C-alpha cells in the first residue's frame, strides 16, 4: 500500500500544482488589469483577512480603486472572484440592473444559505413588485403613527435602564452596543409582531438572533457545532416563530373587532381582504400569503431594522458627543416642541416639526452608512465600463459608504445643515445618498428607520447627559457585521431632566 502511495505521490503533487496554476490563471483572466492582489492564496483567497480584519480589507480595496482612478478593484474569496466598486455612477449601474439578465442581489456573500428561499432580498421582477405592493400598507402615515407610540415607550424603558446601570457603575463607562442592540430587538419585536410574541418566546428569539449575527461573520462551514450551522438552524426557528405570529394575527384581524396594533396586523388586514376576494372569485390564494412565507419576510424586516438601526444609534451618540454645537441645537429644538417631563408621547405632528433633528439623523446615516456595501452576483458577463466586463458569477460589492463621501460639499465633515431647506444637498446630491439602496430594492422601510433614529436622538439627548469615554482609536470603524465604533461606544451617562416622562412602561 505504501509503495502504491509512494509511486502515486508525484502524480498527485503534479495534479495539485496544475489545479493551483489553473486557479491563478482563472483569477488573473477575470482580473484583466483591475487593481488588486497579483497572487491569491489557493481556494481561500483573502477570506481569512476579510473575516479577521474586515475594516483593513475594505480600506485597501477602496485605496486601490481610488489610486488607480478606475473606481473599482478586485480580490478573491473562497473560490469566488469579487469586485469592489467605489464610484457612485458605477454603483448605480449595478443597482439599476438587478434582474435575471443583470445582477442578483444577495445581501451577504453567504446570505442565501442563511436567509432561505422565501426572502425579499432575492426576489426579482413581477413577484418582487407584487410583494412590495402588498407590504406598502405597513408603512402608511397611519401605520407609522402607530409604530411611533410603540417605539417611544420602548426607547424610554431602555434609557431608564441604561441610566440606572450607569449609576450603579458610578465612575465607570458602559458600552452601548449590546444595550442598543437589545433595545432595537425589543422595538422590532414589539412593532412588527406586538402581542403575538410572549416573554418566553422573546428570550428564545434573542438567543437565536445572536446565533444568526455570529454566523454572518464566519466562514460558511455548514457542519454540526459550527457557528454557521447554529446560525442557519437559528434562522429556521426564528422564521417558524414569526409564522405562528402571522397565523395569530390573521385570526385576530379576521374578527374585525380591533384596530391594528402592530405591523403584522396592518399586513394581515390587507392579506385577509385579498384572500377573501380570491375565495369569492374561485381563485387560488394570492402569492406570498402563506404563514411561513410571511414569517420569512418578517425576518427580512427584522434583520434590516435590527443591525442597521443599532449602528446608526451608536454613531448618533458618538457624533453628538464630538459635536457639542449640534447637540445643543437638537436639545433646543426638541424642548421647544415637546416637554421631556410631560405625560405625553411625541406626536406625529411634533415629530414632523423636528426638522433639525431629522437633518441630524440623515447626516448620521450619510456619514456612517450602516450597511456599507450591498453584495450582488453578476448573472451574466456585464459591461461595467467601455474597457472592462464583469465576468459572470462575480460577487460585486457596490459601496454605499464610499458614495456618501462623493459629491457632497466637504463630505468628510459631519454637517447636518447640508440637509436644511436652504442647502438641500439631499436633493442636489441625491444619487450619492445610497444608504437605503437604490432601484427596485430601495429600502421599503426607510421612513420607519429614520423616524426611529429621530425619536432616539430626541429622547436620548433631552433625557440624559452623556460623555464618550475616549481612548485611542475608539471611533475607528468595526464591522459587526454593520459598522459601529471600535470600542462599542463606551459612555458615561447620568439623568438630565428632573423626571422622566410619566408614561406607562408595561
């Protein structure tokens, strides 16, 4: 046996060398002069550096795209050729061609293995349009007003908890990242599925969602005990739980005895009408109306609302601390419209009048776009420029973060006034404001997301005094998987107002 292996060893070695050589040739052929590493590690490529040091990885890709003047750069990750796009107009070419004969949105390099088949991210064409039309009633002014009340009560409950936690720590700072994540998960659960998710289910939900978050930052090794397998199984459980919430909401709305109390109620109210119309016409149930499908789409919403929102909240605290003039103007505006010691919530009308605070929220999102890139896969060979065609199968990363620093006046400066009625840079440079995406997959819940950020800024700034615990590199960007301050936003907190709003926190 040993002699056979010994005689075969040279052939096996030669075969391996040929495979590695062909891999390098394939990479270089796809690269075709695009800036990027000349040689890549076999199969893994630069996956290790991407997972271990994502900030440095993407900074290098950006630097290569900038220095070459091409606006894009190449790399190789786990057997896949990848293209990073910095230039705004080239990014728009990708967003505008999300279709079977252009690009397929993937949301995450290994996302489809985690999210599953019934997912808004991966839908295209008429199916995608139909589903977005069905989702639209979830974000009407009436629905958003309902969510605003829920959001404020939860924000207040958590801010009180944060302040009490800080007082127990005395002179030690607290890290806001996980506290903000828990608050956002509480908010999402309450706004999206409200009374249909009990306390015990919420605790299981929290554990499974943590599995999912960890899995997003690991290699897609789907073996028992791995973080990726735990994440995939966690998503399955989350979707099934949300499907049960959809079933219960249908039963509640079917009775017609109460107004919608959360997002799933608004959704099921419309779905029940469509199901009734289909029954009357003798037609099959409309697409995307099964409980399991709706559970999957609810998970999409949860994912979009959870991590991106946590990122924006942390950067809002960081940027308000480093710009005391902005903080002072926010407090002045909020306190002229709403009393922090009142026994009432901020109304939809009052929220609309907080124009400067809205400008701050939009500038936070521009300055630190939470999801810095939106991965796509080239479904065909796609001519990106006159001289370069993206090969079919390439994972393409249009950078919405980089676009935010193009076009705007002094883009490297945090300046909420750029969104004022006088300057209107949001209109002048609209094509560069890509934090919510563009094209057919433009974020359907962006008004909800901005409202949440404005409410948080208004309440956090007026109810609490805060100061960042500043250390070397604390404000550097970390990918987790959305971006946050490297130190998890360490702050000192104390109570600012004489009393908290007198609201029911049950």
